[in-house]
């Protein structure tokens, strides 16, 4: 019985499936494609990797080829794979072959390839040879000397420019005279372009609450600036730790890599805020296990306020000794009269309020009786009437008289 779904009349002619037929269909599908221009950057898909050449699909008539050495790693092996998408610059068209490059490498010689790279904006490889007045001397392919100003060597000028000497980096030629005697190059331009590409990608994916990795770029009194690859944001000093941080340079340094949580993501104002503290375990979650009411512990006076002294029991966990409990029976005007920040102090816990994140303390030598308040901002004053027992004694003595 003949299956109508596979009726011979519905199949294309046999010869339409051969190589010539496929090539014709491919050519028809590419008709109307705008031809690429020399120096134009395209996204290409790797079709095949050979010993010397990598073959690319660039969406054009003809075959795209790229020197395999341009995709080789430190050991000489090609690090890309078939199906990978790469960025490449169009160099030339020879017959049906389209020649591409990722950048001008050391294999090119003479000034003409550099002139073409200058006209087309194609990156060129260069080795920073030495530091000279105002910048670096850079040697390009073919033994051509160029100049890179300090400001164009990187997104941020290194603290010691000498650390760049000896490095081979991609550069863009920004100035080239007719004879090639005056060539100025920039590595920073390429970094800025890559940064902008990453920034656009982050616009679609970056959300508040996400965890990201970043690198500390600078330290200030109020916090650290961190680059997460595409954008730079602020890590406020209050978001570094659950404990109090007095000096940021004691816990962070430029170049340090951190895992952070995005606290604020404001694309309209271009303001981004991160938190390191939110990646750490909350010390208050273990307070009920580590501390108990009536227990005696040694802490450090962290700061003073008119109403009392704060004592750090462990990082991120502070308790308060009310001013009324600090004078050892005598009245004081300010906690600084008896304690000072940084002082080690043995204390007894009177009260723990987990939800409010409050711990009321007394000096270990003090009487363990509830204070009038733990966190009142002004000390309480006595009415001068005495205790209930004293009032009863006074009444009895009056009756006897």
C-alpha cells in the first residue's frame, strides 16, 4: 500500500540534492547579501579546523579562512572548536576565498599591512619594549616601532608602569604618517570597546540580589570601587562586614577579587552598589547558640555613646552596657569617664533580644539585675524616694514615734 505522505510526486528531483544543486540553492539564498568591506568586523562560525587554516561561515558567498595560529593557545594547540562563534576582521577577497584575521600578528612584515590595519581599524600585536618620556616604546609586526602614551596603555594607569614592559598586547593604530615613521597606538581603546560589549550584555542580565564576581579598582574612606566586567560600582564600607570596619585598607586591597551581591542596579543614573556582607553568614543566626543570659564573656569596647558603651562580643555581634551600670554605684556623665574604645572588658549578659538584635550587658563585677533600659538614648534619673523596703521601714518608724 502506498503511503501518500511519501508520494514520489512530492519529492524534489534526485539531482537537486547533489553538490551542484546545493551550491545553487546556497547561492540563491545569499543573493542580496551586502558585501563586506575590508576591515569590517563580523561574527563567524567555525566550520572546520585544519593544520594551518580555520574555515569559517561568515554568511557570504565564498569560503572564509583564518590562520589557525591566531586561535592557538600557549602550547600551540587551537583552543577553539567547530561550532564556536568568533569575531574576525575581513582582510581580502581572492577568487571565492575570503581572508580574515582576529588581529595583525607577528607574521606580517613591512609598513603596508600596518597601513591597512590603520585604515580598517584592525588590531595589531605589539610588544611593549621600554618606558620612554610620556609613554612606552612598542614594537609592532615587521620590526616597526610605535609610541603608546601612558594614558592609552590601559583603562587605568598602573602604579608602576614598568610592570607592563615585556608584555605583548593588541593595539589599535590611532596615528600613522605616510612613511610610517610616526605611529601612535592605543591598547585602551580596545579595552573600552570590550567593556562596552560586556556592559550591553549585563544590561539584560544584571539584577538586584544576584551574586557576581568583581575586582577592587580603588579604595576610598567611604568604600571601595569594584569592576564586575563592564560596569564599576561602589562597595560601601558598611556593606563590607557585619562587624564595624574602621579602615578599609586593613581588609581589602586594589586588585583583590571578591564575590558580591548586587544591592542596587540603577541603569538610568548609572549607579551600582554591591555588598560583601550579604555573602557572609549572619553572626546573629548563631547568637542563641554561642551566648546565654547570665553568662560571662570577654569583649572589646567598640564605641561610646552618651547613653552607654557598645561592646563587641564577636564580629558583627555587639551588646550595650547602659551608662547607669558603668559607674560602679556612682553617677557618671559620660561612659568615657570609665571606659575607652579598644579596651578589653569582661561582661555578663542580662538580656538577649534576637528579633531586635539587641544584647544588654553589665560589667562582670556589677550586679546582675535588669537595667531600666538597654538602648535608651538618655540615662534614667532616680526619683530620690528610695526602694519599697526603705519606704516601709520609714513608715513603721514614724508610727513608733
